[in-house]
C-alpha cells in the first residue's frame, strides 16, 4: 500500500531526470554564452556585435612578451604563493644577457631550483640546488632554459630563462609537450611561459 503512494513521486522524479539531464543543461548554457552581444560603453554608441566565444582566442593572441632584464644580476624567488598562482618562481620568465647571474632565493621553505635534462641549450651546464637553499647560476650558454622545483614539479612549479637569442626554442617547445604529462595541476603553465618569449 505504501508503494502505491510513492508511485506518483517516482514517476515525477523519473520524468524530471529524463527531461532535465545535465548534458542538455550544459548545452543550453554553452549556447547562451556563445550568443552575439553588442559591446557598449556608457555615453558611447554601441559597437558591432561580437561573439563571446571569440574572446578567449583574442586574449591568447595578445600575450605580453617579456623584455630583457636590466643589469647582470637577477633574483628569482621560490614561493608557495605569488602573483602567478601557487608553487611558483617569481619572476617565472626572464630574458637576460649572456654571462648574467641568476640568484634563486629560497623565500619559502622546501623549494629548490634544478635545470631539466633536455630542456637547456646544447653544451650548457646543468644545476640542482638543495631544498630550502639559495643557489646562483651563471648563464654562460645562449638559448632557452627550463628549470623546476623538484618536489613541486607535479604542480608545474617551473620557470623559463632566455639567455641572448632563443636559438633552441623549437626544441624546448617539443620537449615541453612531454614534460607537461608529469603535471597534475597547472598543465598549461609551461606553454604560457614559453609564449612570453
């Protein structure tokens, strides 16, 4: 007798699930977000309609390029939190001159700086700092270097340095695809950094 009383409830629930499943809702939201809109500023005439879906690609094309750092001594902080997110080197992307020195500062504990095999210029010296210790590296070979924090590489705690001309950038980008497979978080971080060169 109690089952008969619950039958209308189960019928309504089943109908609701079929008609309002998550996939249809997601499609409706996506369709709504892709609708063309006119962009208007107060007091200004409305401009042409633009598609909301084109905004991310426009932002991707306007990546700010890093400029050559001044001086011959540069400091990179190893941080738990920074302007660019969690587990980060700051600055994460540097352009320096041949012969410049990079001072990696253990601002927060349990970080290090270590070059990544296969992601430095041919003939360049590698380095591997100890945890929670500062390390200084003289950049004596031209090209692009990618380095990491060993304990936090899964979180994409990496950095990029361009010394002189980026003569090995294509090789670095090819290696980056393999390196990203080891990232559990921030999987696009390395690509974003390389795009700034």
